[in-house]
């Protein structure tokens, strides 16, 4: 989970949420990275830059670049920038040897319009309930404080999430699917290994 916050004024509560979600997913690594909202320089991508050079992931999942929430769109750009500069061998060699992920895979927005066609869809039917458990770890983001209201209550968000998953699942003939986008074509070694149906 990536959270934008200022540590000078906000306690690291999202770190607890991140660990709860990671436990639901049985994730091996779920970093709690701090993005500094008001800075407009290289410090923006340094936390992710360090993580990429240290973990050296082959694939990085990030949010789609078209988002209504400016923080979400900014986070997508920052991860892209970090992945790119992590591969420059003359940039910050003190933070590890250069490394660039092979693929950046963008998760589709759930409640944004217009709909973005997926590059591919993953069958998540078998882990759907596990995903819902992970999502519920973030329920506080949809819970208003006294006297406040939220634009999208948590129960409606879950309904939107299920609707999106059913739509993506229908594309590949399964109950629940998760759509992703890549900016580049994906290589296929064997045409006969393609899943899904055209007709």
C-alpha cells in the first residue's frame, strides 16, 4: 500500500492497515512508503526508488494513470518515474546497483469513468473472498468522522468493486476477474496457449 501523508502532522496509522491487508493476501512484502505531498522535487520518488533497487521486482503493479483523485494519479506517475530512474546506473549508486523492472502493470480504476479496456484479465474467483478481506482493512477511509459525510460509503464501494469484477470476469467467462493494462504489447511464446475465447 502506498499512502500520501505528512509525518509531521499525521500518525502512521496506515502502516497498521497495510499490515492487515498484507496478512489477508498472505503477502511476503507490503511496504509502508511515505510520499511527501508538498514537495516537488526528486524526494517524491526516492522511497519507491529505494524499494525497487533493493527488492529488484520483475513486475510492478501500480494504479492506472487516469484517476479522478489527484493523489492517485500522482502516485502512478511517481512509481513510473522511480522504476525508470532505478535503471540509470549513474544515478544514486549509493542506493544500490541499477535495476529496472521488466513490466509495469496498471490496475484498472474501479469507480472512475470512462471505462478503460483491459489488456488482460486475471481470474480471481478462487481468491475473491480473500480480496474482500483485504479491502475491508481500508474501511476507515470510507467511514466519516462525526459531522462529516463521504461521497462513496463503504457498502457502495464494495458493490462497485463486485460489479467491476463481474464485468471483467464476464470478459473471460469466469465469475470474478481483475483487469490490468500494460502500455506495451505482451509477448506470447505459443499461440495455442492463449486462454479465453474470441467467439
